[in-house]
C-alpha cells in the first residue's frame, strides 16, 4: 500500500515536471529558431556588403569567388563546431523528492525482512473480504 502511494506521488511529480519541461522546450525551440533566422540574415547582409565592396575593387567575378570562399569557411567552421564532443552535465536533481529517497531505498529491505507478516496479512485480508462475496446456490 505504501509502495502504491509512493508510486502515485512520484508519478504526479514526474507528470508536473514533464509538463514544465515541455513548456521550456517549446520556448527554447522558438528562441533557437529566431536566433538562427537572425544569424542567417546577418550573414546574408555581411556577404552582400562584401560582394559590393569587392565588386567595385576587384570586379564582379572575383567578388562572387570571395563570397563563395567565405561561405565555405563558415560551413567548415560550423561542421567542426557540430563535431565537437558535447560535455555531459550531471542531472541537476535526479530525484524529484529527495525526502522520499531514503524510504524508497529502504522499502525492498523492509519487505524482505517482513515478507512472512506481509503474506499472512494479505491472506487474512483476502479471506475477510472474500467471505461476503461467496455465491450461495
């Protein structure tokens, strides 16, 4: 019974944390999308400025080549950045209810120590509750 109550409490807390994590995840997704959009716009403006500047000094063909080289360098830098290993952080709070951690760790040992009493109680409870539901033919 205690195990069931603890399980229900932990599930309720986990559901609440999942809901808040989903909301945070959606906000991070929107922020990442806007950041990527603005970064791409800034890169486009910088490449246009480079093209215009180089087009006046070196000519249109050289300006296109230089802008292409800059794009290749940016693509290589981003490919290297994504290949870097990500440092794994430990979970901030692996147990949602730290007060119950000692109880949940102790439950299996308590059940082993008192297995006979638990089984006898279950049998007695089954006999008492089942006696009123017998068929009488």
